[in-house]
C-alpha cells in the first residue's frame, strides 16, 4: 500500500530538516512559501518543494558543485532535474518520491559546502 502524498511530504520534510539542521550554523525559515535552509541567516543552500506551481514533484532544490547539474540530469533524469528560478545558477533538483537517503544526504552536504564560509566547513570537517 502506498502512503498518501501528504504523508510522504511530511515524512520527507522531516528527514530533510534533520539532515540540514545537523550541519553547522544552519537555520530554516519560509521563503517564497517553502521551507528553506540557510547557512546562518544567509545564504540559501536548499529549498523543499512540494508540488511547486502544480509540477507534481516532491523534491529539494539545492546548490551544487560546478558541473554537477548537467552530469546528474544526464545520468538520471528520472531522479534529477533543473529547477526553475535557480537552475540557471547550477542548482540541482532532486525528486523525493522514492529517495535514496544516503545519496540525498550527500547532495545536501555538497549544497552546504557550496555556500558555507570556510570556518563552517572546518566545523563540519572536524566532526
């Protein structure tokens, strides 16, 4: 039996929130109506998107290393996509309907590393 979409979204957001807020000096607040995660009060490293403008996706949009967006979308277009608004900056969209949480955790850490200042990355590396 498949869980209802709302239940999947709540569960996915809880998991994403736990991963993001475990990173040094992160915060969460709504931005453009979506749960969004920041290093300190800024910059943004991840947005949680549930059916954004009716696209039917449960996903995260996050900062990504140079070239990652193109490589991931080409390798697995069912899982990865170029998100609206931030895709032109190289951000990656990751579908969460059937997530590989180990992979998602690595992508979230990469997003954090992409925008965090060196002192926070050093805190992460010291763990």
